[in-house]
C-alpha cells in the first residue's frame, strides 16, 4: 500500500468498521469490497493481506472503542450500548462512510461536489487514543490571532466538527498562556502544530456530556456565557431556508406574515451565530436584544462607509 500516513490509515480503519457494520461480511466479501475501493486501495490490490487485516482490526477496535468479532465465519461489530466514546466515534464513522461512498462512485465524480475539510485527520488518531486511554495531550497550538504559538497540556474531553473544521474541547492543565489554565477551551485541529499523548492519566468530570456543553451554542465559542432571547425578522424567501435548516435547535417561528416572518432563539450569542445572521444581509433585521440590534446597525453603517471610500480602504474595528 503506497499511502501510509495517519490520515489515510484512519480512513482505512473507518472503512473497515463501516464495511463490517454494513452487512456482517466474510473475509472474502471484505476482500471484494477492498478490491473495488478505488479511493483507498490506490495499489489496486485484490485483497487485504491477513497480517494487515488483523492489524487494522486491532487498531480500529482501540480507536473506536468497539470489538470486531468473527461468528461462524462472518465478522460483526459488538457495540457497547452505554459507551459515550462509541457514540462520538459512530458520528465520525458515519461522516467517513458518506464521504467514501460518494468518492467511490468515480463515474459521477464530475457531478457530485464535496466540500474539503482543511483540518483533515492528521491529529485525530492521536487525540482519540488519548481520549480512550484518559491520557493528557501535550500540544503546540498556533492561533490565528497570535503571532507566537502556545504550548498547552490538556485533558481531551470531546471532538466536534463545525463548518468543515474539527475542534477539540479540552481542560487546560498548563499553558504558556496562563489565563487559560483550569478552563475549558476549544482548539481547531487545523491550528494544532503537534499533539503528543502523554502517560499522565486524568478522570473525566462526573456526568460530563459534550452535547450539554454545546447545546446553547451555534459553533464552539462562548461556552458558559449568558443565554439570551434573540428575535429576528426575515423575508419570506429567507424564511423558507430557516424552516428547512434551523440556525439552532431553539428556533421558533413566532409570527408569519404574507411577506415576512419572525423567528425567536434562546441561546448564547457568539461570533458564529452572528455570522449566520450576517449571511442574510439586508433580508434580515435583528429586533432583540437591543445591544445586538445596535451592533448590526453599526456594522451596516461601516459597510456603507466602506463602499463610499476608495477601494481597499476598509475601516479597522
């Protein structure tokens, strides 16, 4: 196999688990699936050699927190019902499955267009291993907003994908940025320069649920901030998009007119949510809270000033 980097191996492990979970195949059936996989099987092998198959099997079991069993010649997945780690990994496996199914249809490669995930899977294997083993991570992180990198040591709690980027939620144990110590922070995987699993153990907080941490957010920033009630009005065409793809699970359509509709949200107002609102431009008006309405009014004025000036002379704010 020509490709052997971590990202490619991770996709091979995910492919193996999804293939077995799909229809409990025999080894011959797994080989046939592999022979027909032109996305991962770049050497056009007619089978997975036995030693590599069992190595992938062991690695997949460790990474995804499951057991691959062989019963009467057919392979199957034993799934622990109460495993939060498996639930997380199941979501990741589903994402890889859809991606590989589409990529596998080479005849349609000019008709099906996928969005790239720039953060890739470079550090996923290391992070998942640390999460599974309850080991801390020692990282080098380069923020978009700082010239110098930071060197956090963290307890990795959860992974979340948002807008084509993977994010790690972790508790900071030590960092060159001292204000972060003891707090929950999110790290974009595309900004992690290196990640090393240590031998130091940690205990997960009691009753930790990643879904609860992010429940009141759009995106990943603003954890623990105040929840507010937001009201907006949009034109009828834009309302159709909001009805079919809500900005947040708290979304309620509280009033519907002939030409416009009013929506209400109860959430933490963060930069990601504001970006979603901005995307609707003049077709959306913020009604409440008053501070957010005022912020959007000021942004509209800055935008207007920018178009009255010489090209390229944007206000810094």
